[in-house]
C-alpha cells in the first residue's frame, strides 16, 4: 500500500512539473531581447503561459511580436480595479520596449509589438484577456493602438464602455489563449 501511494505521489508530482511553462526554442534577436527585458525587469512571473505551455513571448504572423502579461484580479471588474490593472500594465510594458536594438538589426525589427493584459480571476479560477496594446514601430512616433476585449466589456455596462472609448480604446475579438 505504501509503495502504491509513493508511486501515485511521484506520478502526480511528475505531471505537475511537466506542465511548467517554457520559453520558445531558438528565439531570434528580437524575442531574445524581450526575454532579456522581462528577466531584467523581474517580470517573468507575470508572463502569460499559453495553452501550449509557452511563455507568450513569440511571433504571431510575420511581423508581430506578442508578449502577454497576467495579473491577479481581486474583486469585481469595476472602474477602480480596471484603472489599477491598466496602470500596472502600462508601467510594465514601458520596461519591455526594446530601445537599444543595434542599427544593423533595426531594418528587421518587428513592425508591431503587441502586449496583452490577462487577468487571473481568483473567484472563477480562470484567466481572461482584457486588453491589447499594439506598438507600431514603422511610424516616426511609434504609434500605439489600444483595444479592449469586446466580449467581456460588452457585459460591463455603457459607463465603462464609454470611458474606454473616450480614452482611445477600440473593441477587439482578437483574443489569444
């Protein structure tokens, strides 16, 4: 009986270790730079782990580097909590914008850096994408576009939707897990 229990404990612990998240294999210079910035900024614990157990720091498409950050959500999705999440997220992504790319590599730099804000809802024990910010590096001023998860915020009420729209956010159905 003791051997069976020991075997089950080893099996369960092996399963939990095999589900850990990993960085993608053979990242290019730009993904490597994002990983370095994440580690330097002590944000590794905030990087979203996708359904394939990869840290969301990789290319999606040809010219779009994606980074997902996840935050714990305590309480309801109200204006105060949303404001705090956005503030934390914006402070974190400012640490991840690559500013010291060598000139020889600038021409191959991704056109878009997409940063996604995920929340882990402790009440529901689930993770949801709330916002997506896209940095367009091809423009002189490196323009930002900001999006909210239309499915989630369509249930939040007109007041919050109005605030988001007046703040420059557009709705999106482009949700990645």
